[in-house]
């Protein structure tokens, strides 16, 4: 899937920069950070003990002298001590022999206990941490091991939800507001890199809304433009699925990937918690992520060989768009009259240059049940049709 740390922990090869455009095709999965804050029946909320104060004192001579008062930092140690209890290790067991039911551990990652529902506890981790699983095991900070059930996954955002017996779990993570973070703020990670549970690292936020291309199917073309938090908090294999904390002990991101290059150090990524929340809600309710569904397979026009363009009979001034390669039977697209080899150039009047832009508009701007206006060329003639979007089939 193109992520930094595979489910097989023996593979930690560095990902290379793909393509002359400089895309880093780390699928939103990678060696990743884990961290959390906790709430409990007496939830722990760290408080600022003091802060730096710089005052300017006007002296009698008229000069201005800065006076730096004594400073006490946020109680990071106290916050971390409590947060560790909501961070878990996730072990992925896969078949050791296709002809038997025997399994062996194939990989490990981190996870965050973020909710309790009745006597069950829900844990968020990365999709790639649980991919290919035959059996899942969660290890609490106390060392207690629990069998885990996979509720659902979202490969697009590299998220997964697990369910475990919550009868002995008393503390869960406090989810923060990733929209309010700023570049330069402190970021703290807790996870299980290389199997060292409860490892804590600290860094700063470089950007709260960095965009990186994600190549999920490893075909050399980006499938999604992921919005991520960039941080320099140390990232190592096994952190995948953990959480990034602010100094208040709130989870601001689910860590997912790292650019692992000799020339690139100290760059890690986390899925903003505000982006993750609706995905987790959908997985909880449906076992998958419900997204608007049109029912077509696409290919960007610039990926098509020049000799094949003659079949489309396009006007000379049409140089971008997405080609309908196939139409799903009984889908919204088929019902609206879209056909194979139609070239879509706009959605709701907004120009679409490639398949990535198509998916972004569909998933970010439209909802299930909405109508969407498709502008396309068929046999050289420009046409429009309205499609009523359905729920995704998978």
C-alpha cells in the first residue's frame, strides 16, 4: 500500500520519492506515532503551572528594559503518565500455512482507546496495521492482552476501528480540536515503536494542513490528496495508529505516515482528528465509510496513450479530464445515461483535470442523496447529465 511501516515489522524499507513531480507516495500508512490523553471516572486534565512573561519596564532614564520572569512549563510528565493508559499495542496475526488454521504474528502497531459503549471499548488504529489480519490482539498499558474484533476500516484515510471487552478499561482518550492548532506548538507522541510500549517523543507542529499525495493501489498515480498534520516528533516503526497530543493532553491527530528518506529526517504525518471523527462515526454505524457513489471507473486523460485518443474524437482544445472506463450495472451513473469512453470535464460547473480532482470533489463537496451535474464529451459533442448520488457499495 506504499506505507512506511508494513504490517510485517521485518520490513522497514525506506520509501522513495516517486515521479518527476516529487510526489511522496507514502499511502497514508507508515511508521507512526501513538499518543493520547485520558479521561476516566476522575479524568486527568493537566494544568499550566505558569508561562513565560516578558514585560517592558520603563526606567527613569527613559530606556526600556525587557524583564523575563521565571517560567514553569506545562506538566508534561504528569499528562504523559495518565495518557499512557489509553495507548495500546495492536498485534496482527496472519495465517502461517494456507492449509491450516495456524497463525503467527505478522506485525504490530499502536492504537488509541477513544470511546466506551456499554461494556465494549473502541480503539482507533491504522488500516495498514490490521490489513490481512486473521486474528487481532490488543495489549493494554498494564500488559493485559485482549482479543480484538475488527469493526471496519477505511483504506483511503488509513483508519480502522477495533472493539474489545471494556470491563477492565477505565480511561479513554480525550479528543481535541485539530482546527485550532498552530505551527510552532508542541506535539507529543506516545506509542510502541519496535515493541517498546509507552515510548514518548516530543516535537513541534510544522503545519496543520499539509497535503500529500497518496498512492493506495501502488500504480504510480496518486489516488487521494491527504490533508495531514506535519510534525517533527520522532517516528519509528510500530508507532502506526497511535495519536499525537497537544500540551493539554488532547488527541489532535492519528499518526499515519513518515517520509523515510536519508535526505529527509524529522518529518512525520498524522491524520487530523477533526478529519478522522466522521470516518470513525461511519465505521461504528455501518462497519465501513459511507461515501457518495456514482458507479464508474475512471482514468485521467493524461494517462492515456496518444494513439488511443482518436477513439474519443475530442475537440483540439480539450486536453484534460477523466475518461469513463466502465459503468457499474444499475448504478446512479448508468441510470443517468453515462457510458464508457465519455470524457468528464466538469462537475457542477467546476473544471476537473484528473481522477484525483474528481474524487476530491465527490467526497468533500457532495453528500449521499445529492444531485451532481456532469459535463462531458461523447463522440466529440459536449453534453450534460444529472446524477443522483447513492451510498458507496463498499
